[in-house]
């Protein structure tokens, strides 16, 4: 009685296909990693610039010490367009300023003329706040 041999045959086509597949995965990984690890230092610097301008003593400040001054915030909303506010804050990228309380709840920004809105900045700029949800900057809420 003859024994049948069982085994896998590695052909040259299979080896080339595996190498091409692994290269494709490597290229995909390289591009996705470089995209997710984009230099966010510029965004960090601009966010710090916004925070410093809004809480400092200069024009555009919305605070009195550690508390938000509603009148200053309303003046900022009423007196500046998005582009003027961008220039006042000295930033180049789109932004949305969102206020949160110490528990992470969003504080709606607005007054009688604008209504209550999530954020101040570029209208309809989608933003995700970790643990809170996804919002669109400038959307009205009642």
C-alpha cells in the first residue's frame, strides 16, 4: 500500500503574492501613522494662544480673574466677525471655542441676539469632546 503525501506546495506565485501583500500593508500602515501623528504642536500653540488672549488682560479677554465676565463675552460675540476674531486672537487655522464647567458639561455661549450656541468660532466646524459627544460649532440649542 502506498502512502499519500500531504503537504503545502509553495509556488513562486504564492511567495510573490505574500510579499506584495505585506508590502501593501506596510505602505498603508506608514501612511496612516504619518497622518495620525501629524505635527499637532502648531494646534497646541494656537490653542494656548487663544486661551491666553481670552483670559489675559488684553483686548478680547472675557474674564475677570478666574471668572467669565458675561458682558465681555457678549461684546466679543457682538463686536467681531469670525475673521476679525481670528485676527484679534492672532491665529491662522479654523477654531471653535467651547466652554466647559468643572464637570465637563458644555456651557452654551450666546446672548439675546445670537441665541444659545455650542461654541464660538467657525460655524459648522465638527468637534468631538471626549466623554461628552460630537457637536457642530455654532449650532443653536435651546
